[in-house]
C-alpha cells in the first residue's frame, strides 16, 4: 500500500511558497518510495490560495492519480491525517487539523510530522536538519533543504535534471568545437528571463545590456516583475507589449506554468530570478543567473546570500583557474543586484555583461554540474519517511 502524505501550504511570497510545495508534492507523487518497491506516494496538497496553485500547475498535475490539490480553509470542516504530514515554512495548522494530529499521535505515534524549512547554505542548518522538536503538543522533525550531504538536498525532479544534464553535456561539446574551430559564440539575439519583485537594480542591469551592444531580448514576467519594470521606466506595458531602448527589447510575457518556466530557464542566456523555487531550478541549467533573495529584517537575507556564495566557492575550489577572482566578481554582482554592494558596483562597469558571461560563466557551469550529481530533496526525504515510519510501526 502506498504511503500517504499531506502537505500544508500558506501562500505568502507570491508564487514561491506554492511553487516549492507543488514541486515537492509532484515529485513525491511520481517517485517510487526510496529503499522499497512501493508505488509512488499518495499526496494531498492543501493550499489556502488555489488560484496561485492553478496558475503554476502543469496539465499533468490534474490527471495524476497520486496528487490532489485541496483547498485549505481555516478551520477545515473535517480532517483525517495521512501517514506523513508536512507543514511548509512554519505555517500553523488550523484548529481542526491540529486537534486531529494531536489525537492521532497520542493514540499510535503517527502521523510523522515534518516542518519543511527555507533553503539556506548557513552552517547551522546542517546541525538542525532532521532534529525532532515538540511544538503545539506535536512531535515534529525539521527538514532543511540545502547544498551539502548533511542537509535535505534541493527540490528538483529527475526529468528536469535530465534536461539540464543534457544541456551541460552539449555546452561541453560546443566549447570543444569552439576551441578547435576558433569560431564565435551563437548568433544574436541573446535572451534574458526576468522574474522578480521591486528591485531598482533591474534598471542598472538593463543599462548594462544596452552598453554591451549586442541585441538582447528580455522577457519580463507579468505581475510584480512587470510592475517593477513599469515603475522604473514610467511605462504602462501590458502582456504582449514591448519597449525598446538601443539594442535591448523588453517584452511583458504572461506568467506560465512550471513546465513552461523550466523551458524559459533552459533556453535563456541569463536568468534573473527571485526566491527559493526559481533559483534552485535556474542554478541547475548552467546559465548565468542573478538571485534577488527574499528581504528580511536586519539584513538577514544578505547573510544567507553570502553563505550561499561561500558554499559555492568552497565546492568549486580546485576545479576552476582564478577561482578567487571570478568569485569576487560574482559576489559583488550578487550584492549589487540585492542593493547591498559596499564597493564599486560591477553593474556600472562598461563591459559588465561580457565579464559576467566570460569570467563568471565557468562558475555557473561547474556549479550546475556539481548540483546535478547530488541526490534530490525528494529522494532524501522519501528515505527518511520510510525509515521513520518503520520505527513508529515497530
């Protein structure tokens, strides 16, 4: 019999929270349970804003017999816990759900309750990953996605990983051909995907594209990225409309489902991304990316950004020549894109785009190859679930 899983999600950060939960629910519902020959997990995904969920859901999600998208109203009229219950990002259970969980754990130890935490490269995460805790009268375990073997891994599906790996293999082949034939890179126009929120640095980045001289096409996703663009340039562009300045054309494109967004990330020259869900996928493509990290009080998000860059540098040590210098450029660029640059702003350099592509390009490729070889969050989580449920059953 398949293991049943409930995931609870409150939408706070636009598409980000819903995206993480949908990817995880989809992955669990299409993967055989690790360490066993059981069928895929049976997943119910409870969300307090199904409009957002339906915007990003793929067509196959609605015909997947192992995945159900359920409205989460507070409180639920009735709730019977599954074998595993995952609360995403510290969301509080409603009174009906909480009472049912307490009653069920007191009677038989189940369900296994997991707190899915935010992605972080900070060192303390490794010490807290999978630790038990008592909260609201429930025994829960902390699940921390991360970049090392002592964390939960990253929230990726094998199909997308295979696409990324195939593209990375092609990049290696193309580079070998370039070295042999002394030819130039692929023809213009080059493309940028822009998904983000309010960010003044977007204007500096687009100015850098103009200085580059090559033809660039920027896809600005509708919603908050569109609003930010219109404010910066005093425009009122709607979906399908474009704005051109010099060699750069920016077009407002509709928000797409997960499958469509994956293809955008895979085919864009540079990806400007926001939040946890989009950065995880952009990193695996091997294309240059800039990450607008979710802002927190007391600049805690900048601490997280620096920890991520430190982790990246440690991982790539010994694999790339002039690593320190390349990483210094990438650090300054990421900080500038998050309005936290203390020194010279690389976005203002006359040849910034060339530097990003040529000097930092190998960093993105090597980092993606490393990530593609790691176990996924779903694989690590399913092993933990099977192990813990066996303990509870004993």
